[in-house]
């Protein structure tokens, strides 16, 4: 433990010192409601917007392209050093000192390695670090300190530049001198400018980011308010998260179709504007509750992805055990035997639907190495599904006896077990050599229709027009066989309709 703490302190020295000083300051000035006033929301919004825009520029390779164009004519080490240092000096005035260094220092390392001048790495990078910090002094957006001081002081742009410009000019000439003191070695290999070919979507992103960057500058200079800027930044980046946008469109379109079904049945008045306002909260549209859960998964995916990629096999098993203990056994013990943990000790909801399933899916794909379907292990897993079903039935029946009517509250308690086993069974079946390519092709085609089947369920299947089948057959076959027949017929019709809808341009990308 001691070694881990020392390693963490060495790695995050500034963070640790800052936390220590924060604790000491809290001892001198005890925390109270006035602490909330210390947070400058305007500065935080501006920083977030600027960093988001600059991250977008960086992802598009803008800074790399600028560097390549500037370095194309460098033939001597002195020219190269001057270009690399001044690149950090001038870019830091607009993109902040941190972004300038994060962008150009890795490029410098690769470039000097390419021209076989590794011994120049330390001097050039040190000069770049100094240049980025000195250049960032000039503008309010050069670094967070400037932005904070400019905001809190209330001085004008002209007054700010009159203060910073003399220092920046002196810094510029001193950096020039230091660059000329570098050797004038000829470069073994000249860097080649290789501007990337941009797609139409990338050009659109570049245009939008450029406009957003200038809006950030307008907000910094108090020409534009910060709240509209924040809204624009969030909307812009949401639009380019295509999977999130697609899911929002699916929710709106199919919820509206379901709403029109209710209108035609006379269960709802026709009020489209009210429908849109109530869409995020109105439970009447919850044949599509799963879409909201999936939207939550997509939203948190940038956080989950690095977690999944660094997840060990032990962590994978820990997640499964935690799920079974807290979201399966805990409510089961309470319902069947009246024994449970503190109600506040609960991981349901966020853990199960937003964190557990995505991480477990990644883990199963990474660590599951079996290839045969009929093995003792897989038979045991399928028996576990039977046990989960029995426990679920016991919970539902006991709840029915105590409440007096049927409720769905406990149906999903053990759902994670069959979900995992069905996933593994499907994976193993596709690996079986006995399955013909034609069979696999049919299964893939049907599997591609499952999402469409789910969306059509409120119109065709349970809750839809085919409920009459179960009602008609129940007196003859009994309730369970009647509903099984209805489900099979509904599924076949939904698959057929989905295949037709996929031929239409409007639904092709949605389904």
C-alpha cells in the first residue's frame, strides 16, 4: 500500500499538493455556504467550451496539418527548432498552453527521431514548454489563469493587451536568441507535408468547429453570453455522436407513431406539442422504455470504453458476482425469506442497465474462449437459467399472494442470468461447424431484424393487434400455449415487416 501511495504521489505530485493545500485552507477558513460563491461558473463554461472545440480540432488533425505545412521548408536544425518553438509560442495564444504542448510535443519527438537528432529532444522540448507558457500570456484565452483574471477583473480587451504585450514581446526576442544558439546541423530527412483527404462529414465538422471557436472568443470578450454558448457546444457535439442522435430519432419517431395509435383509439387527444414536451417523462409510451436505457448506455460509453479495455479477468468475474449478490440474491432473500440488507445499499438501475451489461458484454467477448455447445459447463449454465426462472416464479407468486394481483416488479430480478446464457449460447451455436452457411445466413438476417421487432411490438405483438389470438385460443389450449402461439406468429410478422421497412430509405438507418 505504501509503495502504491508513493507511486501515485510521484505520478500526480501537483494534484496531491493541491489537495493538501485545499485541506489546509479549509482548516483556516471553515467550509460554509459562502464556498459556493467561490466557483466562477462563467470561467468553467468558457473553459469547457474552448477545450471541447480544441479537442475536436485535434481529432480532425488540424494541428498536425498546420505543423507539416510550416515544417515543409525546414532544411537546418536551427530552422526546425525555431519553427517548432514558435509554433508553440503563437498557437498557445489561441488554443491554450496545455493544448499547444499536448499537440506539438509528441509531433516534435517523432519528427526529431525521423531526422536522427534525438540528442536535440530535451533542449527543443524545454524551449517549447517555455514558449507555450510565455505566448499564452498575451490573450485571455491563452491559459485558464488569464481567463480567470480577465473575467474577475472586469478590465477591457485593450487594457488587458497593454498589460501583457510588453512581456510577450520581450519573451519573443529572448526565445529567438535561444533558438539561434542551437546548432545548425543539416537535416538528414526533410519532413514531408501530407495533408489528409477530408470527407464531407469531416468538412462539415471543421466548419462547425470553426464557427463555434469564434463564438467562444465572442463569449470571452463578453459580446456573447456564456449560457447560449454552452447550449450550442453541447448540441453540436451531440449531433456528431451519430449513435446517440440515431437513438433520439428512433425514440421520437416510434413514440409518435405509438401516440397516434392511442389518438386513433380515442385514448389520447391530438396535441403534438404536448406530446413532444411529455416525451421524456410520460410512462404511456413505455413500450419503448428500453430505448431510454440504451440511450443512457450510449451517453456513458466514452467513460465505459476505457474501463472495459483495461478490465482484467478478475474484475470481469467480480462484476458478475456483484450483480448476482446485489441485484439478484438481495431482493430474492427479502421476498422469499424476509431478510435483506439496508435499503440504501442498492446498485439497481444505474449499475445493472448502464454499467453492468456493457462491461459484461465486453468481458464475455474478450475472455470467453469455449467453442463447443454441448459441454458440461454450458449445460450447467442453462440449468442456472432454469433455477433463475423457478426463483422468479416463486417471487412473483408470493408477491401475488400478498398483494392480491399480478405485478411485474420482480420479473427482472434474475434477468441477467438468462441474458448472459442466451448470449453465450448464440455465440457457441455460430461457432459450431455443424451449422451450414445457409443456416448462419438466415440467423444473421433474422438477428438483424430483432431491433425492428422490438419497435413494432406495440403495434403487432403483445399490446398490439394480435392480442386477439391469445384471447381466442386461451379457452381451447390454456393461457400459456395460447401466448406462446401468439408470440411466434407476432415475431414472424414483425420480422417480415422489418425486412420490408429496411428497404425504405427513411427506416434503413434507423433499423
